[in-house]
C-alpha cells in the first residue's frame, strides 16, 4: 500500500502536521500511525485542567474523528511501527503489514525516564498519556498521602492539584531547588515558597535509591539513608527523545533526530517533528531540542509548508507555560546561558518577571502573572533586541517607552 505521506506518531506534533498539510491545500494521501487508542491530542492539560477534572477528554483532541474523515486523513490506532526501510521507502508495522511512502514524518515524541525499584508497579505512576492522567486522577480522589519524585513543571503542577484536593504532599528532588534546569534562583525560590505555604514538604539534594512495598503503602528510601512511607508515588524525572526507530534506520541523531530549518532529516524523504527532533535556531545560534506544544505546532506548520511546496523555515522563539495554584508562569526564550538578569515587579505580590541578558541582548523572560512582560519580552527576543536593561526594573517606566529607545 503506497501513501504520499506517512506520519509515525499520532500525538500533538504528528496530528498538527497532518492538519497543517490539509490547511496548505496538500492533495496527497496522508496516513497517521499512533500507538495509543486516542485521536491526536494535547498533552499539557494532562498535568493541569484534565488531571484536576476541570477539562473533558474531548476538549484535549486537536480535531474530531469527523474532521479527519472529511479531510481524508487515515488514522491507524493501537499500532507500533517497528522498522523503517529507507531503500524501499516502506515502514513495517507490528501486525506484519508494510506501508510505502513518498514522504515520511517521524513524530515519535519522547519517553519518560523510569526509576528501577524493587516495588511492584502498582501505585507507581508516570504521566505521559491520557490513560496515565486518568489513573493519577483516580488516586487523587481516595489517597491521603502522595509523594512526587522530581520538582520540575509536571511534578509541581501535580502537587498543586493534589493540595487543592486536600492530600498530604511530599516532593523529593535531586537538585537543590525546584525547576532548577529552566529558571533562575529567584523564580525557583518564589515557587518553592508558594508550594510550602500551601502545605507541600520538600526534600532537596536527595536521590531515591529504592521504593519498597509496605503493605498497601510504599516506602521511599533516599540516598542519605532516610526513608518514609506514602500511599501513592508519582515520578517525574524527565524524558528522553524517542529516537530508536530513527537510529536503527541510520538517520543522523544527536540529542534527537537532527533536522534542518525545514524539518528535513539526513534523508531527503524523511522529516522529524516535535520532542524527538533537534533543529537549528537562528535566534540563539545553536541547535535546540524542545519539549513544548508551541514547538510541536509551529514546526509541524513548517514541515507541512515544505512538503506542500511553499517553504517556511522554522525560526520561532521557544515559549512554555505552567499553571500552579493561582500562578501562571510564562517563559519565552532560553535563559541557561545568560550573563545578567534583572527583576521587574514584586514577587511578594505574586506578579513579577525576570529578564535575562547575554552580551547586552535579551535572550529570555520568565513572567509570573505578568502577561504583558511575557508578550513584550518574546517580541524583543525575536527582534534580537539590545534593550536598556537598567530601565526594566523601574515600574514607572512603561515597556513601550523602553522599546522605543
């Protein structure tokens, strides 16, 4: 069976690529292959509104089944692709069938890092899919003590929902602060204080060396010899790009599948999109592998344009967001390599932002309940603007005035 476009992975990136191809008036056949039994859906809500029970499952879907039928997008569900034959331009499915392709798009996303423990998997939870979120949601209804391993975005979002549901929440973190990989110490301290004020207990600088079964509970054993019992364990210790299929087919990989600005891999007939891809970013003059919805959606549009014949190189400012309690954190840019930063606003009022500079150029902004600062900062980053940083902390000076200088 020959297809014009085959997409491996029916998550946000794969789904958006198929949708974008039709929006580009692409007329060829499209087949989307997914390992789950769901239509393509958004993942961020899995640790936010969907987990809290505030968003219905159908609102997660990018489009309805009716849309995919009307637009002749064939979706194969509950099916794994086991091999890519680049010479014959075919993919092999786990059911022994083969599909031919003219253009192949790899949207295999990422896989969660897992802890090796002596515990049974019962009441050990990772959050990646709708099914995972539903299981954790059920546990939040009837368990009174939850331990979250890993104080990144997802762990903190789950903690805020668990606290709202009156659970006792412990967090164990390998580093010495929350969200240590992505934000400054000022932002980390703000979120740690917020969570502690809501009742979350933290254990920093601690790795979990084992989890044991203790009747209906779990015993968490830490590297410093301490241990404690809990009813349920949620583990959020990062993800890895899902690139085994790409590597086994001989595609160039390095922290993801290497692609150019049009999403094309080392094989001219194969593209890669989303978490699994590693792309050049002209704004930051480096390669980036991003784990975000924004990246999945915008890169999908670029690849669709390329396949449809109207090239639109992917050059976007990365951005992310997180909801915790009454706090919305919005991040634009990549701050890790900054050489200077300033704070605008008032952390004690739960409304402030941190602007990050490198060589006098704005490279990132973290905005806490500050949407204006986020939007302006994102614009400045895209412009690669050199802004007068000494004026930013002054709340009497409007950001628009700073921009005009």
